[in-house]
């Protein structure tokens, strides 16, 4: 995987894999987009690249944290490991509450 910073904030993880089509290319995907090193076929033209193959739908926690102001994202947000998510969510919510109180 690849983790990038944009504007000082970590964005949801990019997963890098070989293309399932056998063309020796690679696919870079996150919950916000899919990028390929080859010309992307039209939707429905390549069963290997359809929704069942895409893994980024499991990244909803990372997107949620980013959209709610998290600066850093936990390393592992699999369905089985939510402790890091809960800890980061607590930080985000406290930061938002503090900011709201400071403006009143």
C-alpha cells in the first residue's frame, strides 16, 4: 500500500496490485479512485476489473476519518481491527468539539 499526504493530511490508503488482466500493468486504487498503468477498458468490457475485484470499498473508515478532519490515519482498518479507528475517531471528535467551543 501507499499512504500520501495532501496539504499536511494523510489521505485514504492507495493499494497497489498487478493487473488481473495479464498485461503486466498495475492498478493503484483507493476509495476515491482507480488508476491504471494501462488504458482502462470500458465498464463491463473486462470482468477482471469489475466491482468484485476492487478492494477499496473496505476503506470507508479511512474516508470517514479524513472527511471529519483527521490529520493521520491508522495503519490497519480492517473489519477485525477497529481499536485504532475508535482511538482516532475520539481524537477527531474532541478536536471538533474544542473548535466549536472556541468559536462560541
